[in-house]
C-alpha cells in the first residue's frame, strides 16, 4: 500500500525581508509552474536532501520567499524565508524503463508535488515545491515544481545542479538575482520599440480570458508523441542537409528542427498557400554582454520564420535549416532589447498583467513551437549515488509544441516530446508511414 505522505517546510534560516522586484520579462510568465521528474536508481536520503536544500536556499533566497505586488502593481518577491514545501512518500511501484503514463505506470502528476497553476501571489503559494517518491525497488523519483516567473529552463537546471553540488559538499558560484539588469537594457532600445512588438501583445481582458479558457478547455484534447533520434541518425540528417548547401554552417539542432517542421507541416496538411510559422525559443543571455554569466532568471526570446505550406513540402532540408540558423544568429541582442523596452513600457502604463506572448495565439492557428533543451545538463544531476536514468516533463498544454531533450547516454542523441491535437498524436504513434517519415534518416 502507498504510505502516507510526509509534508514539511524547508527554510534556509536567513530571512531578510528584502523585497526583490522582478523584471518586466519575468512578469509575463504569470502563475504557471514548470515541472520536472528525475528518476534515480538509488534511494535518495530525504533527511539529507532537506538539509542540503536548506543550505543551498541561502544562495537562492527568492525560492524560499513569496511573491507580492506593490501599490503600483509591480511584482516583487519578499525574501522572508517562508520556505519550500517538501513532500515525501513510499510507493509500491518498482523501477522500470517505461516513462510514466505508459505500460501500466501512473501519470506523471503522481511524482510531482502539488502546485497551484492559477495563483502566484500570497504567503500560502510557494515558489518552489519538491517531492521525493521512494520506489519499492529502492530508487527515488525527485519531482520539482518551480514558478516560471523566477527562472527559465537554463536557470531552473542551474539551481538543481547547485543543490546537488551542495549536497555533495562541492563549491558552486553564487547566482546573481539583480533583475534590474534586464530592465536597464531597455534603455538601449530605439524609441519605437516601446510602441509595438512582434513577439508580445497587450490583450483586452476579454481576449486574455478567452485565450486562457481555450487553453484550459482544449488541454484534455491533446495527445503526446515521443520519439528518440539516435546520434548516428542525427549525424546522417545533418550530413544530408549540409550537402544541399553551397556554403555556410548549420548545427545538428538546426537540421532536426527543420526536419520536424517539414514532417509536422505535412501532418497538418493545410492548403498550399497557407502560412506556416516556426517559433524557436532562444536564450538571449549569451548574445548580450551586459548580462553576467551567473545571472539567474528568465532570458528567453523567440526567433520566428514563415513559409507557405507549399514551400514546406518542397523546400530542401538544408535550405530550411540554413534559414533557421540565420534567424538564430542575427539581431538576437537587438531583438531582446526591443522586447524588454516594450515590456517595461507596458508595466509603466499599468498594462503588464494583460501582456501575452503572440506565440500562444499562433499555437491554435499556424505555428509549430520548438523549445530546444538538448544542451541542458539534465543528466548531470548527481546527489552522490549516480545520475538519473530518466527525466520526464509534463505535457505542454498547447498544441503543436515540440520539446527537444537530451538522453541519459549523453552521446548526442535526442528525445523529442510533441504535444499535438489527439488525432495528430495518434497518427504519429500508430501509423508506420508517419514513423518512417520521421525516421527517414535512421
């Protein structure tokens, strides 16, 4: 039988009461929590994990604080050390190589801590929650929920690596939490950038409610398809794309993203003249020298391409990959400054709660969204007994979204998680013709 859960609150013991204002980009993330579940073969010691978590929180005071708004409505985190919620339980399940949700396994949410997806502000809303599920076989699943207003995928992973280093008694550099650095970059943007932005828009209250309602109502109509692309298959894919180019360099990720766009564009099967968009999330921190290497927060923008459905069907893989490379290489710094200037302007005008990414709207019309996390060191996480053999992500609650992940072998292979309308997901999962199209370079 499943044992009762043990609930506790972990604090660093260093409450300062300092109020840290979040930057305008952070505020666009809303109340959403980002979940991860890491499957370890060894049993993690819950008491020792809570002790090391308390120690590392001294370097991450925002995570044990609480979000609040000031009189002007600007979002802050009060570093009052209200604490991180930690759950721990024993499970009758044994370790298998199957991901949750298949082969008789429970859904992923069984391994994740409880987290509010509609609330952000308040003493009762933790910004970080952790769950340890000890399996009957002796392994442990580490489930984590973190509010997206604090960190993107890169910063999220860095916190976990620092926690693991602290647990093993290893040094780790302190992170920079000064969110004013990003808001200050808006000063370098041209004046016109404050009036219009191609990546964000200010929605009316009715439009925002309609979009969020649509996301909630249609999330259960989505399915997931997961595909693994081996290192040799990806090498052949990149080689085929490169041979179609007279000059220039493309990455493996460029080739894979182009291949996914081609395949899923055919799966959508829209009329030849229809516009198809590709949105690729980009970490702009490496393009802006004003941001210190240890900055911890959100540093994401989006590069966007457009083609007609006809072009996607007939464009060579190398040409599309080259277009992706060019879009990721050009003007990212200027684009990020434009984004920040627009968002700061909306916050000054009191409109920041109605700012939404245009990608959310386009997900329901003509966009494939790609979040490439392949270079994030998920599988370097080690609390002293070995690295995870599996990392699972919750389903993205919007259609036509691809998450590209590394694999535990760390040999250059990739795992692609696709969130699709159920009929499209069923076609990829069940029909050999579509599987053959995806693995044509295998």
